[in-house]
C-alpha cells in the first residue's frame, strides 16, 4: 500500500500511465494527457538514464504539462493579492521547485504500475477534465486532471486524487502560514523548504 500511495503522489504531478491509442493530436485535453504519458514513460523506462537525469527530464516535462502560475494563484486564493508582483513571481518559481523536488524523489518507486486514461469531460468553453485511474493489482485509484486552454494550448491547473484537490490541500497549508506570517516570511519559509530538498540530494 505504501508503494501504491507513493505512485499516486508521483502520478499526481507527472501523469504516468500506459500509452493510449486514438488521440494523436494536441487539440483536445485527453490528447495532451496522452502525449505527456508517453513522454514520461519514455523517461521512466529508459534504463540508460540515471535517477538524477530522470528527475531533470521529468521536471522539464512538468513545466510543459502544468501551468504553475495558475496553480500558484489557485493555491493561494485570496492570499495571492497580498503579494507584490515580484513576490508572486518568486512564489511561482519556488512552488514549482517544491512540487518538482517533492515528487521526483519518488522516481525509484515506479515499477510499471498502470494508469488508464478513461476519458474527458468538457466543463465550459475553456475548461475540461481528464479522468484516469492508477491500477495496481486489484486496487484502483481515480485521478482527475483539471485543465484550461490558453493560446490554443491545454494545460493542467489542478489535480484531484480520490476527489481531493492538490490545490486545496496546499491552500490550507499556505493559508495557515499567511495567517501568522507576512507574505515575505511565507516565501522565505518556502525557500528554506526548497533549499533543504536541494541540499539533501
């Protein structure tokens, strides 16, 4: 079960899975997820690549797949407006680093578990969601990617694991910090967290 939960965490950021057929273009949300899946699998299954290089490659793929500014805005909610434009940019960069460091350290736990892409649902003219499942043996964990389109590109702005939002989970953490600290102090705490990851690797 511990390994399955680790896989779910990794899937939350990088959308692992088995290649799906039938969606070859990049014009639909589900085709974007399919493309991300195939690229990530190519990295994870390449035995000639070191763990460090895999982490670096997955981080680059994450920046193509996720809109970290949208993630940051939604994570802070009303707290976003408390930051200056410079602080907002700092937060976006550090938050992306935090997510990357948190999840790429789990790469070694990947052992060919399967993620099935189930389908997509249009929410409105600019938003949609893609439903997937992480499957290990008899266990099946639903993971939903919330996406929006900008400049004809679909990108992820939130992820739901068993109905729990990644954005809302982090929002409660950051709101708790902001309730007792200034935006600058929150950013410095986030920076310290990221640096602790970097120094331990």
